[in-house]
């Protein structure tokens, strides 16, 4: 229950203050894969209608939810204007998690591994995980100078065809992913 209240409050803050890029279409009310495709199509069509050749790079940040480093979470959450007590609660919620593996051998008796501290990932199955992921991946828009459209961790980088520009953005994406992901 508390997690839902915190999540609703964070979402309201993100929406009211227009913190998330309008080009992110995942996990947001009124946005979907369809709105992502329609806006991308409109942008590409507009460029072509004006006589431009278009570069389009499709990127999937594979297992991005599982690879966000905990050490990167605190700085980004702290910069979006959330109350420090909530930031501290979130970091405690994220960093004090432990996990174990359960195996079921043929005799049907489960075997559990030792519990280990979780060093990275957005927690799966929690109310907060989609919202926190949106906060983390939103930083990518600070590093790209071409048009980019995201649906959660799937990205379309597009713009007027220019090998230097697309290469620069690919290089920026590579640096960004090395900073943010395992």
C-alpha cells in the first residue's frame, strides 16, 4: 500500500513538472507502442516530405531493467526534485534487497541458495519498478542530439542522414550505457 502511495506521488510530480521526455512512451498513461510508432512515423514523413534522406537506428537495451547500477540510482533520483526523505526511503527500498535461487530437483524438495545482496536492477514485480526505470532511462535524452523515441528500453534514433551525426550519437549511447548499466 505504501509503495502505491509513493509511486502515485512520484508520477504526479513527474507529470506536473514535465520531467519525463514526451518522447518516452512506455509506462505512461495515454502513451503506448502505437503512439510511439505514430509520432516516429510523423517525424520521418515530415523529413522525407522536405526532401531529406533519413537515418534510422533501432536499439534495444537488452535486459535494461536488470542492469541499472544501484550506485547510479541515488544521484538521478535526487536531481528530479523529490523530497529527500522519499529519496532515502527509495534508496533503502532498492539497496537492501536480497535474492535467492530456488531449484526443484526430481524428488520435489526445493533447494534454496544462500541469499545474496542485489547490486543492480530495477525490482521486478513491484509497483515502483516501471516508474523508477522511466526516471533512470530519461537521462538518455541529455546525451542525444538527434530525434529519439523510446518505448521503455527500445529506442529509435532518427534524423537527417549524416554519417558523422549518427556515429556521434552511437558513441554517446555507448558511453551512456557503460555509465548506467553493468
